[in-house]
């Protein structure tokens, strides 16, 4: 009998790799529907005020133009709730900014009109003919200037247990009375996700009350819910397809104005409408990692025990939504510290709303915390790795619960060996090669091992293929591949006998891809659906063959077109018979986390070690070596998981050294408009990243033992590099990105 290899853990190639490299994979802007029209947005040129008039006549007369839609003639959105009713509502629900509903300008480049034409070029030309007059008001786009107006998020006011509420253990601000103390401020600028694929959508009203969207989103169900609500439709009347997503990093976690505009446009012209943002528009209306100010106070005993930490943060949000993130979460749980104070505030600016960007708040918070750890180790004259070990915790100090699993020490050891930590000198600036100063640094990351509820459908096809379906998207990590492996492993078949389909809201309900939670959440649903399918087939087989009636599920095997039974040569039923009996029915299961999980604190952990070379004269920084080690539970696919770690590490290089979206506060408008000015790391900026996985199953998150990788791949990388730069040069840079001007 054909015994398939164990699939979980195998470094399998991506199931969609061929489609992607041959161009067969269709992204949202690549759907060509009959009678398609094209939409181009017109953005405001002020940051705050009102539209006093908007002249669309010339645009309407331009060749090929089908409609010019503004707040004056836009259709009513039956489910629209005006902005400002409750800005603390979850970001993707209800109060998010919608287009053409009023004359108010809330940020520069806010869509004020959409031009629809029979070609994209004609729409683009006509968009330039729209003329707007404004009643301008004074705007505020500067975080530093607006810090005095920072406020406690509504969510924290309502719920003192909220992760963004003030937190206290031990004495308040106890670091102030510590013998050995550190006080430092850290700043990260606005960073923009900038996946290669721009945000785009094709909206098609198939009937007056039936809408299909080919959309770049991380959540087909969330997008369906948002737009069903906006148009007052039952959810099942809206279908969202997002099979291929060319990177997102968080900017597909929210429904945005351009999606709203394309749907409005399609309604008005009664044709399918395609709308794709420009790179410049990617800065202004689809979110970003918010500019954030932080301050850390830390005290320690001379032998390196932290006695107190106070960590404060002020994150930027917009005036019409309260975007919050877990900037201070890592600080509360990473190190033993008997006295802990965290305070999180928001400052509302006249800029579009931020959104989570890879390793969201934790990556921001870790820059401050892990830099401060390095600073304190330096003050104590203790090796920074040793300092972290002296403050290691075997239970979660935030809530006293045991960890579901924690192999961070193993990561420390593996990483230290691989980077050559023993070559690091305590005294900065001691290692040089010609004009290059060489330094080593480390940074730790953590992210909740979240698991939600998900469904999955499994169906045996006549050719013996098992078809699995889930509404989940695959934004690049290789979800389709991991799920194929989980299914093949559970069923005991080769991956070639499994087809996993995703990215369609009509498929079994699944959460939005984000928060490192998809393998944790959809993985068990796929596993359970396969077990249920096996069981159902066994029952069907039992009807015609008694041997199956008494058999244990585990002994039932699929192979070569037959359902067979281990140790019983006569027990054979063909798939074709089974499929006939099953009547084409699929098994759908719902998989949920168990309550028992609440007894544990569940986190993935990572540590990143960097070796940098800093040119003494020019301040140029080269990351010459980067080692990323992760305790992320079971690794389903070493290859795709390794890719994720590398991608996250490169994102961290950008955060540390190059990325910043810059606003000219006089106009409240970004001056970085493209990738020539907003610098994402390129190949020459990144060394070959070495990845190490502990690969030990977590016994509590799910039956697969996974914990999630997506966020910890980035969290902790930027401080590792900043700390390495300090070790190389003796210069402590507390404001990212660390560009050469800060080092000379
Ligand atoms: Mo991620 S920031 O959850 O896409």
C-alpha cells in the first residue's frame, strides 16, 4: 500500500507558485468583465475644511466620461452612519469614512469625486478637469505639536481591562525612586505598507440588490459585511473574491474610501467598474503604521534585576476614527518587573486613519522596550543577552498565568551561536575593519498566539481529490500550501490529492487573514473537516462493507482510488461508489478554541540578532548579518515559514534604516509620494537572513501545536539593528529611521 509521507513540517513548494510566476494568478485589478468602466478618484488638496463648490462640467463633457460623482449627486447609502457617532467602534464596522456623503474635508487627498469613463486613460484625463473650491480651516498634522491634546481611547474609558487601558502592577512610576535608572524617549515615524500590488477593486452589481467585488482585502467576510451594511443588503447578497493578494501587511484589514467609491460608481453607471489606486494614493487613504512617541522609565538593581518599568505611548489617529494598537503589550509581559506602569494615549490628526501594519503596535513598542533593555544593560555593564536572561520569566507577569509554551531561551542560544555573539565587545566602537565599525545587537519579539473560530468544508470528488474550501485569504504567507499539507496529513493522502480553495466569501466562514492567527484558526478547521469527512466516508463504506462499521477512524486510509482499512485486505470501497452514495454532499465543520486555553498565556516568541557595519565617515549602515529565531510552535512548512521570517526581517530593516512617510505640515500633505522617496529595502540592503525555528508544538493553542509567525518575524528586528549600531558606534539613536545624517 502506498503510505504517504508525513506532510506537516515538509518544505513543500507553494501550491500556487506556478500560477504566480507564470502570470496565471489573477489579482483584483486583472478581472476583465464585459462592459467594464474605469474609475479615477479626485482628491482634496487641503487637509481640513469644507468643499464650498465643485465644478464637474468640463469633466462630464470630456470624451468617454460616463459619470462624475460627488457628494452633490452621489446615491444615498442606506446603511451609512455619519462619521463621528462613535469613533471607538471597531475599525472595519460602521463609522469608517465613506465617500461622497458630506462636504467635509478630513484629510489631504480625501476623495471628493470619482470620474468614471470607458477607459482608464479617459477617466484619468477627465479627473484633472474637476475643479474644487474650499472653505479652508486650520489643520493639525504634527504629532509632536498635538501631544498636549492626547487622550485616553474611548475603548479604555469604557473598559478598564482593555489592552489599551492604563495598566499597573506594584507601585506607580516606581522607576523614579530606583537607584539605577534610565529615562528615554523613542519615536517612530509614519510607515506605509506599500505592498507591490496597489489597492484595487472591481465592483459589479449583478442585480440591483446583488453585488460582487473582486477586491484586494485580507478578509472576504469582513469586506462583505461592511459593504452589505453600507448598502442595507443581506450579507449573502454580496460576494467578495480575493483569491490572490499581492502583499498587504495590514492595509487590507479595513474597508477604505476607494472601495466605497468604486461600488457607488458601479451603481451609478450600471456597469462593472474597476478602480486602482496610484502609488501616491497608497500613502493617503489606505492606512499606515502611525507615527508614535514613546517614553520609557526603567530602574534596575546593580546585579541586573529590573525593579520597575514605566512605558508611555502616544499614537497618531485620525479625527474620525480611534485607531488603537497594542504598543505596550510586550512591555507588560516580557520581563519580570515587579513594578509596571503603562499608559497609552491617542493624538488625533487631520490625516487619514492608520491601520495595523505588520507586527503592529508590538513592533513599535518593541523598538522602545528593546532599545531601553540595551541601554540599561550598557549602564549596568552587563551583556544584553545576559541582562535579558536575568529578567526571564517562567510565567506571565501581567496576569500570573503559566505560558502555554515558551522556548525563548532556546531561541536566545541558537541565535547567539549563529550570529557569533561571543565576538561582541561590551565597549561600543571597539571593533573595526578599515573605515567600518562593526557591532552586534539583539531584539526580542512576541505576539499573542491568537486562535479564533473558523469553518472549513471538505468534499471528496469522483476523481479521488479532496476539495477543501475556506473564505480565508492568502496574502502571501502560503496559507493555501499550509492548509493543503494539513489536509493531506490528516487524510493520509499525498498533497496532489488535495485541492484547497480560498479567497471567496461564499466559501466556509473564516476570519480575516491577520494577527498571525490563520494557521492557528483555519488549520484546525481544515483538520477537523478532514476527520469529519473520513468519518462520514467510513459510515458510508460501512453500509456496504461490515468491516468499516467496527473500524476506528484512525485505521481508515485513502489511497489509489479506494478507502481501505489497515490490517484488513478485504475492506476496500471505491471512491466512485462513495461519492455516488454521498450524493456530492460536503462536510462543513466549525472549529473553536477550547475554554481551557484561558488558563494559559499564549504567545509566540522571537529573537533577532544583527551584525552591522557602519561607515565612520559617511554614516552608511550595512546590515551584514541577521539571524531570526522563533518559537512559533509546530512549523507546518519550513520553507514558507522561513520565507515569512525573512520577509519580516527585511521589513524590520526598512523600519530601522530607511522607511518614513514625511508630511509637510504647512499643507498637511505627504511629500513622500512614491518609492523613490519612501525607501523600502531592496536586495542590496538585506543580507541572507538566517532563520531558526525551535519547532516544538504548543499543547494548548490547537491540536496542531501552532502559534503563529507573521508578526514576530518583524517585531524586535528594528531594535536589534539600532542596538547593533550603538554597539558599533556608541551612538544611541532613538528616532527611526536611522539614516546616515543621524550618525555623522
Ligand atoms: Mo497583519 S498587521 O495582522 O496584516
